[in-house]
C-alpha cells in the first residue's frame, strides 16, 4: 500500500520532533536545524554533480566520515601523553614550624625550649631517555632557638644538591618509557591507517551510490521505452481488431501487458528516487540557502573501455599502498618492541645511585661559654654572618657531602616478568599471523576485482550485442504483426526480450564502473584517483624539546 505524501511528511516531522527534544540538544548542540534540512529537502531542490564533485562533497560534508576523522586526532594526543614522562617538573615547598617545649635536661640549653624554623625546598626533576632520574634540589632553612648552646641565632642553612639514579640492567636506556612512546606513535600511525581504510571504503560507497543512481535512471528509461512499446502495440492491436485482421483478445492482451509495464515503470521511478536520496545523504550538498541538502543528479556517464590488467602489477600496487598492510606492520613492530621490553624486565634491577650536595652555614654569632670563667672565655662561631654570607660559604665548595653506590634487587622467581614475556611472545606471533592474513586478504581482494572488471567488460559486449539483436528481431516481428503473420503475444515476447537485454546492458555498464572503483580501492589508489590526501600521522615528529634528551 502506498503511503500518502502528507502522511509520510507528518511521520517524518513527528520523528524529527522526538529526536530534537532528546537530551542531546541540552549538551550544547541543537540538531534541529540540521534535521529540518533533511526533512525539507525536496525534489525541487536538486544539484547536478560529476562523480569527482560528489566524492569531494561527501568527504567534506558527510557527518559519519567527519566523526571518524576525529579518531586519528585523538590518538595523536596519546603520543604527547606518553612523552609527558620526560617533561621536567618544578616543585616548591614552604614550611613554618614553631614549638615551645618544657625540658628537664640542662643540656637542652633552656628550661623552656623555644624553636622557630622556616624552610623552603625547591626541586627540579627530569627523567632522561637513558632511564636516569635527575633531581636538582636546593633547600633554605632559617632557625631560631632560645637554647644557650646554639652558636648562631638565627641560623641559616642553605644547600644545593644533585641526585641521580641510573638503571644499568632492568629498564636500561629507559626501556619502559621508550616502549610506551614508540607504541603510542605506532598507535597514532595505525589510527591514521584505520581512517584511510574507512575513507577509501567510504569513497567506494559513494562511487557505488553514484553509479547506482545512474543505473536507476537508465533502468527507468528502459522501463519507459518498454511501456511506450506496449502502449503503441495496444493502439495498433485495437486498430487491427476493428478492421478484423486480429482477434479481440489481441487488444486485451496488449492492454494487460501495458498495465504490467506501467507498474514496473512506477517501481523503477521509486527506485530512482531512493537511489538519489541515498546519494544525497552520503554527499549532503547544501542548497543555496544553506538550510537544507539538495537532491544529487548525476551527470557523468560511464564509458566502457577495454583495460589491460596484470594481476601481478595490481598486487604489487596493493602491497605497496594498502593501509591495512601498513597497519599490520605497525602492530607487529609494536609487538616486537613490547616483547623486547618484557625481556628486559626479567633482568635484575641494578641501579647506580649517587648525590652531591654543597653545604652552607651562617647566622648571627652568639657567645658560647661562661663569661666569668677566665680559663674558658666565650667564643664566637666562625660562620657568623648574614644569609648572603651563608650562600657564599655554600658557593665556595669547601663544604659538601656526596654518596655513590650500587643498588641490586634480584627477585627469586620473577614470575610476573616471566608471565608478561610469555604474553608478549604470543602477541608477537599473533601479529605475524595477522600480517600474513592481511596480505592474503589483499591478494584475494585484488584477484576478485581484477576478475570482476574483466567479467564486466565481457558482459557489456555480450549485452550490447544481445540488445542490438533484440532490437532487430523486434523490428522484424513488428512488420510480421502488421502483416497479420504473428499475434500480439509474439510481439510482446520480443518486446520483453528487448527490455531484458537493455536492462542487462545498463547493469553490465554500471557493474563495470563500480568494479573499476573497487579495483582502485583494492590497489590502494582510490583516494589518489580523486585527489584525496590520506591523513599523515599527527604526532610523529621529534616532540617537545624536553623529550629529546
């Protein structure tokens, strides 16, 4: 049953209202204008496009491919996230501590010990690509106390030190971090390859929809000619019945066949409208007002020409250009790096550790000793002075402390590392098999579409010959009908043969056009054919300056 246009419009409007009122509109994007453009797009709004224009428009406008294009951009940020482990960091900590402590020990220097300490700790940390962790740290302490045994009040203690820790076995040359960065880069390249695969398949879908629309238009023309032939025969049969040269059944038979062909014509008309709508929603060309999409009317006609194909050349192109193979190689490379890192993690942890710290001291010197004792007169600290004097003492390099050593850690069974290595080895073998399967699938894909192109070319030639012979036979049969030598059944039969032959020819031509596009896709050249540049890896450069050492 055919749905009235008004009912279809009302249904579409109600559905759009339901979608528009969904919570998605509250997320900051209102889909109402865009959906209204889809609903309002009518046949009166049309645009003629060549195949190249349709492909370019689809790549530029289609929401599905635009959404998919965001994934490589997102993957590129994972590379910077992995590189962030090398980013230097600065930290600062300020502390204020005050205390008032009752004491029962005369050696504390006061019955009630009061202390006031203020310190600042500044640190700059950096992980090097060798795996070494460096920390440059400076501390600045000011202390005040009422203890009579303190020779500097207030006292200033600045220090400047460098600490390092360099792995010599496990995680040597930063195996863990380097693997993470390398895998993230390969994942970004794989995301680009995935998008290239989907973009190529999408372009093939657009070209197929374009040629399907031309097929539907050509098929409609075939059905129109078939209907015109049936109606013409019905008029002639009616005239011949009147003069008595044909039986009355002849006119009725011709009218019945005309009704059947009218139904086929209406079905073909609907098929054309649907094919154009599918193409419209893929390409989404904007109307002059920009508020709605326009119906796409293809203007290119495929011209069948003989193409000499060499399966070996096509396969060589595919193995060089197909993004699926590039993605499989990247997966194998990542698996090899992860396996190498897992093997490194089985080694004992042997680290070279060390530090070197410059020491400074200063403050207001206080006399120490009993001023009434002539044998032990009070003395003053040789480090008395201002905070600047304390810094001078530190900068002189006369006072320091350093540590250098080795730290060894040997797990008894190393079960976790053994398990991870076993898993990485299995993943590497899987990646090898997936690479082999990708190459096999590509070879089969090339074989299939080379065969389809060759088959379609032969079908076009055969269908063309069949259609020409059907036209000749029909012309002869019509002359015999006018002489009364055959019936309307015979003429209708030859008309039907001509219709089938013409429909087969347009299908063969369309199949040849689509097969050529699919062969270009199989060879990895479809995007190049339409001047579409595949996306390059977004984060394959050297990275920020601090990630290069």
